[in-house]
């Protein structure tokens, strides 16, 4: 659904204080149009770490979510090779929802030069108090980088998509489970496969299992089976499509609901608790690939 009312502002070499002032001004412009009595605004703060090569997809996902999650959304676009500074594009977008309007705020922030290493100093003043904070990390995880460490310390849930990574890095990811809730869009896409395999209990406990598929999908499914069965499962084989053989017989692929990137992200934004089964699967995936376990990360003060 397209917004029925949009107010926006652009600022070059701006400051967080100026962004806050402009947000207040834009909200005032919206309510001045008579929406103050029937307007529902942010129920969360949603930030996203979006390297420039991911920006087009991130903006399309955001547009597809429309009015489902009224939020203050911050797109953090790192540009480390540009001169130091902060640029912003700020908008307030309102959607018709019967007798009410639903309004969200979108702040697109270009972090130039040394601003890329201190995103928390920008995000923290712009958080909405007393609502959950989510972060969608696009592309390769930033393990060991200041931006990753800082955002883990700020958010209630960090959302990744391991299918976007060049290689599985589940052992490193597992070290952050005690610092914030983490979810993986690839794991969510495996729901139908996990249901199909669960229906094969108890026979599956004794069967030979062979898994072929995209590396992230197959590795996570392998880790889940390893931990649920409590035994070793044959090594995965990389392939274009996910498939599973039980006792030498091909398992019919389950019907998979085709969800858009917006639908998949929207589902993650409805969760606040830790997914312990996913965490076990990640640990199982790490051990299965012989990656071992680094010590858990420590929250920075």
C-alpha cells in the first residue's frame, strides 16, 4: 500500500540534533493536517545496517512492509571511503487504515568516513523509549568490527540472513547468543522442511540421512537434525535446491509458502524471545563442520 501522506527533509553534513528537530517538525506538519485524533505511530525502533550494494533491496523490503509495523526505521549506510560526515534523508509516511491512520518515520543515514565505526552514537539518541529495538544486518556479518559490536549492545533482536554470507560463520554467530536475541531468515524459510522431517519420527532416528542444497540452508538443517537426533548425520553436499534422502529414498519436498522478503522480515519483527531451537541448530552446524566454539563474546560497557 502506498502512503497517503508524506513529509520529508534532506540534510547534508548534518547532526543528530538537527535530525531530531526535523523529525519533530515533520510530525507537527502531519498532525497539523488533522490526523492527531486518529493516528497510530511507532511500536518499535527498526534499524538496518545496509552496505550500499544492499540498499535497493532494503528499500524494496521496507516499502513492502507498508503499514504492518509502525516504526521509526533507521537505514544505516556505511561509506567508509568517503570524507567524514553524516547525511540524512528523513520522512514521515502515513497510511490509511480504516478509521485511523498509521504513520511511520524513515531515517536514511549515510555514515561517511569515521562515522561508520561509531553507529551507536547516532542510533542511541534516535531510539524511541520503551519500545523494542530491532536491527536487520544485511550481507556479511561484521564479527570483530566496532559497528557490529555496538549494535549488538543496543538492540533487543538482531536479524541476519545466512544465505547472504559468502561462507557459513555459525560458530562465530553462536558467541553472541547471550548478548541479544538473534534470528536468521534462512532458518525461517526452513520451517516447512523441519515440519516434514518431524513427521518422520521415530523412524528417522535410525535412518541414514543425506542432505543436499544451498550451503546455508543445508548446514542449518544438518545442525538441527544433529541436535534433535543426538547423533552424527552424514556431511552435506552443496547443490542449487534443497533435498533430503532418508534411508536411500528421496523425501518428497514439502509445500513451501512463497513469502516475500517483506513478509519474512515482518515475521521476525513479531518475535521478542530467543529461539533456543535455532540456537541449538547453529551450534550443531558449527560442530558438524568442525569449526569449534570460540568463547562467548562479552558485552561492552
